[in-house]
């Protein structure tokens, strides 16, 4: 079970695994689909009464099942039912199952507990943002592959400015190289700042309370208006407290200011939220992981 943010290489890893399996065993039967394709094939099979063919494809005629973005089956009862039986058939037959997701099994809402449990049976790999040295190596490797002359200072500038998305980092290099070629100029840091102005601005944008609120709401799949409202259900209370904690930690706004941004709540409510999250982080590994993922998305790690 591979999980991590956008553009960190999960698809690359799944493709590499598939190719390596084929290299070792050309007769291997590999089913490699996205969760959307899996869902669409299921809907088509139900509609045209072809469930036998569907089950043969993913259960009987499959040695390795590779599925991307498995988090999108959350809340889809029939899909989860079919995937549960598919998982069990393959697992009990000693077959290999590799899944990718943008979050860990514990953090996928709307996922049946029996599936969540099975996702945790095997190896769980957290694909993290690479450190700066690795990002420099990646952008230099991309330059070598594309026969781009990349000065060291430009490589370090790109790696330090674009941190959270390797796909965007590589794309920025290609764009900069194209502009330098068209203009007949050597790649420099100044040219990179000019050509990649919009991308750099997005990566270096100032962190705000509203950005934290939206990121937390999207992460926990709750409506922003509900997060800022007065309802106190558990599904809203914890995300709200986490958002307040992150605002205090990273924006360094005052307690009254944060309270005002959360629907006019009293400053004591914000103090309590920050204190509670701080204390829970010492013992709750799942909470610590969730906040780490949020900070990764906010680019404040």
C-alpha cells in the first residue's frame, strides 16, 4: 500500500513494479487499472449482466492486481463489496496486490472497516517529499536525460523553490530550457525567476488562515461552511481543532484573530483546541500522521 502526495512518484513505482514483474516472468497476468477504471468496468458489467467476465478478469485470470488512487472507492458500497471479495480471492491464492492512495488506510473516509483492515495486512509505504539533495539530483538527472545544460546554481534554485511536487519541478526545468533556447540565452537564476514567475509565486505564496481552513476541509472531506460553523459533531470538531492548531502554529495569529476567522468563536475555544491537539500529538500516531500530511500539502514542513 503506497501513499503520499501528488507528484511524488506513486504511479512511477507502480509502473516500475509492473515492468519488473513482466521482465522476470513474461507469462505473468497483470491487471493494472485506476480506481476509476475499476469502478467503470464494474458499472458496465452490472449494466450488461457481465459480472462473470468482470470477476474472471480481476480474480481468476490475474496474478498481480495494481490499482491507482484506491481512495476513490470510499463511499461506493457495491464497489467496495466487489473489491473485498476480489482482494480475498487473490490474497488466499497467494497473488500480489499493490495499491496506491493519496492517504493512509486509516485516513480514507467512507472505507469499510473490513477493507481498511485488509489494506493494513501488507507493507505500507509512506512516499515522502524528497529532501533538497534528492530534488537536486532529480532535476539534474532530468536535464541529463533531455540533453539540457543545467548550471549548478540554477539546479539548486529550482530544487529549493519547488519542493512539494516533483512533476512540477521537472516540468519547470523543461519550460525554462525551452524559453532559454527560444531566446538564445544561457539558463541563469535570473532567467528562471522571470520565466517561472507564476509557478514560483504559487509555491512561495504566504500561508493564510483561509488557506489552512480550505486545506483541512478538503482533507477531511467536510464543507468549509460547516468547518467554520457552530455544529459540534465529532466529524467537524476534530478538523476544526486541527485547523485552529495549524493557524496558531504556522500563521502565528492571535487567539482572538483565529476565533474571529472561525465564525466569531471566543478566544478560549481556540486556546482549548490548540492545547488539546498539542497534548494528543504526544500519544496519537494517527493524528500525528494526519497533521504531517496537512503540513506537507501546505508546504510548511
